[in-house]
């Protein structure tokens, strides 16, 4: 008996991808449109969204459409409208809560604005994205949500506290969502990328002392690609993973087996002794 594999298993479904115009979000969109899904790319930079949409249309298959919507995930109104736009595009069943950014700095020099900015985008932005999408997903009989966490979710990264805290919070948000909304056939999982070259990691990629430290912590000895992450996200969004919910899966070359990165040399270069509050050392 022979069975034919459906070449476009996601045809007829719509995915909302926050931060879908670049980097990892765009990598997720590439995997989805090749499997037939319509994607709604949501971010602030409309020009970049349109350029990415043009690229995606050239590889889209199985009736996939590529749509864009201007969206700032820190604004509840904006997120509500983006979710409505995804729902208007068809059977809205998939969400990638990907928008996010980070920054380096010591705790005692982190401004409240910096803290609120990172938490507001990475954690509150994901909360709003989930809050305003789940009613649509439930109305379509369920769906799958994937949040882009980080190795920084479970492992400390000294001098990156707001980012680490935002990703740790994001992972609990995902577990809460999975537990509460499984009864509506809504699944929620997180992916923890290791170091992937994107606009966000340009600074790390060009500083050898930091890049080499990352690589030394990866048993597989190479940085990731947006395709490495996109393929895992695609798996978690589709029926192939229909019994998986509430998990946080690493895609990081094995980095999670070792320690978090050491960005202290960069902090020392920029801040010198001021990278720590003045006082006697516990090692003295
Ligand atoms: P990126 O290319 O800079 O992507 C970040 C995206 O988020 C951009 O498209 C940006 O678009 C969007 N964004 C930022 N603030 C937003 C807001 N307020 N509203 C809507 N969209 C917003 O960097 P990336 O590396 O792909 O990052 C994507 C996600 O992966 C982030 O959550 C990041 O923490 C996570 N991650 C990355 C790595 C890595 O090594 N690259 C590792 C672990 C986790 P606009 O500026 O146009 O809004």
C-alpha cells in the first residue's frame, strides 16, 4: 500500500508572526510559506516588512499568501488590530510570538526605561499577542502558539539581566497558556535559540572574544541559522507535534549543556571598573 505525502500540509491556515520582517521571524515565515501557510508579518518597520514579503512571495507554494501589518507589540490596540487582520486573512490557527530585543549592561546601571523597554516588548508584547489571538484560534477549533525564548531563559547571562528575566517570564507565560487553554485545543510551546547571526547579534558576531566564548560553549561548535530555528518552529506549529504542549525546546548546538556566555570582556572595555558597584571584592 502506498501513501502520498501532502506537499503543502499547511494550506488553508494562517500564521501571525510578530517581528516577521527580519532574522528568526523571517526564517520561520520561509518554512511556513513553503508548506502552504498564509503568513501575516507584523512589525513596526513597514518598508522592511514589504521587502521581506516580496522575497517570501517568490518561494511561497500551495496557495500561500504573504501579508503584512504594521504593529507595535507594546501597544494593545496595535496587537488587537494585527490579530484581527490575521483572522480576516483566513483560518487563523498559528502564532509566532517572536518580536524582541536585548541589550547588555550591569544591573546597577540599568535604567528603568531600558528595563521597561525590554520587558515591555519581549514579555508584555508576547502576552498581548497571546491574549488577542487565542479567541480567534479557539473559534477555529484550536491552534498552536510558539514563542521565541532564548538560552537566556533558563541560564544566567551576566550583564544581560532584563533580557534574561524577560525570557524566563516568557517561558512561564507559555506554560500557563498551555495549561489553561489545552481544553480549547490550543497548544503553546517555546523555542530557545542559541546564537544565530541576525541584526540583533551583529555586535556579538563582530567581537571575536565574545563570539569565541559562545562557540566554546557549544558542543556542535557552530552558530545557528534562521533555518535551524524556523524548521523547529514549523514543526511545533503543525499537526506533526499535535501531542506536544507546554515545552521549551533548545536549538542551540548544545549550548544549554554548558554555561551561559561571558560578555564581561565587552563590559570591561566599555565601563572598566564601573561594571561593578564600588566595594570590596568577595574574592579578596
Ligand atoms: P531581529 O532581526 O532584530 O528581529 C527582531 C524583530 O522584532 C524585528 O523584526 C523587529 O521589527 C521586531 N520588533 C522589535 N520590537 C518590536 C515591537 N515593539 N513591535 C513589533 N515588532 C518588534 O533579531 P532576531 O535575532 O531575529 O530576534 C528575534 C527573536 O529571537 C527575539 O525575540 C530574540 O530575543 C530571539 N533570539 C534571538 C537569538 C539570536 O541569536 N539571534 C537568540 C535567542 C533568541 P521592527 O523593528 O520592524 O519592529
